[in-house]
């Protein structure tokens, strides 16, 4: 059984990696503080060179390899951020690296990992599949396996974030930490409790992957599905991390996909910073339950910023839809000259911009002489969209809005 790292191990890791990883900013967000009703601090780990906190643990591990282990090379399994961290620092240190990644890993993470000089192997649909393949290759080729979370040296490196957070804001009441395998929160929990024993520690998982919550709270919840937070979509948390968090975590909250999307969009819009779904999980928990944090000094980590640009675009547009800035109106009209002109005139009168128009004459339940005209439009505020609907209905058109749950 592995032994958890101590606060001394974490402090030693901080000295070991100093100068080779970024000491990222830790700042209060005035706008998010107003929205949540708390003093909200953000630790910008998405500003690491590889855009994730994983560099801390990976480098701490690599720096403690023997000469023989360095010569044999290392292998890791990861959905992306651990992969890039190992690949980047292995190349810096002259250590050959092989990374096994799940086949659906966002292309930006695959490309960046290969760009750091690692040999990339795509295998399986989930982290667990990639993990099994990496273990197999480690035995076959003699590579040193670098675990993404269930390793005392990895945990100690991750825990260095807590040292920086509490140095910047020593009077924090609560730290909210995204959980996948549990390495980040384990390191933070050990360090934070040693420095400030009464601090509240809340983990956050995607609602679709409550693996750590069930491991430490002995619950049984459905597991699986497509999540925006693929970086923390872990079916089986670590044995060591589960042991640590059973002792240290006050709670593990679950967040919905909608709240994850909203958190990513808010961080872009408010903080002007790009964060992946996993990295936004802490803010998502605050959005979902602001009363829990009201009046507290609470911090969370933006632990990763590697999100596919097309996916990010979808998230931002969907947020505009939910906020009433973009709408798709389904308008029943007579299929005759002038109908479309009459519709666009009403949109123009309301000061709304047309993004796209589509006619549906065949696949509709309307009479054969009618057509369904779909108008996708964008406005400066939800009231302008409401104005368009009122004008169209006043002109005799029947209008329905497409909904996004």
C-alpha cells in the first residue's frame, strides 16, 4: 500500500519544481464574487505552459527517476493534460516518453502532446482503456509508468498549488477542487489541512461521473456518458487518493452539463480566460448552489485550459441561446411571394439581425400550400427577441421558438 505524501513532501516538491513551472496568478474575481455572493478567488493554472496544473506532479515525478529509469523511458495514460505535462517535461529532461490516450481525446490535446516530442498511442474509448494499454506496454517494453493521479510524488507535486493559494489568500474559508482521479484534491487537502486545519474542502465531479463521491461516501449512482469535462471523466478513482479524500474531503458535489457549459462561458466572458470543462467545474459548483458559499472566502482552481476550439465555439453560442441573445423562430406562412419579405421586415423593425433562414415545405405538418420558415436571429438582449415575436404574431404569423434545455 502506498503511503500518502506529507506536507514536508509537498514543500520539497515546491522547491524541486521551482523555476520550471509557472507560479500562476491567484486573484479575486469582483464580478463572480457579486454573482455568487461570496469573495471568489481563482487560481489560474490554465496559464501553465501546457495549460494545466498537471505539470507540477509530472515534473516532481520525473526529477526523482534514477539514471536507469530515465534511460528506459516513461509511459503515461491520459485524456490530455497529464499527457502533455509528461511529454513536455520528459523532452526537457531528455527522457523518451510514450503516451496512451483514449481515441475520442480532443484533437488539440493529441496534437499538442505529439508536438512535445512524445510517441502517442490512441487506444479505447475511455481513460480506463488507455490506462490498461499503457500498463501492458510498460510491462512489455520496460517503460516506467507515470500514473496521472495515484502516486505519492504526483500528489505531492499537485499539492504545491495549495501552498501558493494559501500564501496569496491565507484567510480562505473554502477551497473547491475539480476531481477526476483525485490527485489534485488529495495534494491540496494534505497541504491545506496542515496549514489551516479548519478550512473547508469541497471536491467537484461531473454529474455523469460520480466515481469519487461513491468511493468515499459508499453510494451507488449511474456512471457514464458524454461530458464536457472529459478531463475528470474517470470511472475508477485511485486507491490512494480515495483513502486520502475519505479522511480529508468535507464533501463532493456533482455538477450538471448545463452548469459546466455556463461556467466555461462565464470565464470567457467575465475573466477573458479559456478554460476546459474540467477546469470550470469548481465555478460550476458555485453557480449551481450559491447559497452554500454565500459570505465565504472561497477559491477554486482553473486547472486546465485545453479545450477544442470548435467545442468552445459551440459552448459560447449555446450560452447565447440560453441567455436569450440568439433564437430560432419557426414561423408558419403561406408559400407565396412576399411572405419572407414580410417576416424579415418585422425582424428589421425590432432591430434584430438575421443569421440564417431555412424553408421547410415537405417535412412539416402544415397544409401543402404553406411553408415553415425557420429564422435564426441574434439580438442585443432577450427583450428584442420577444419584440420580434410580438410583431410577427400581430402580423398574423404563428410563431414557435426552438428550445435548448
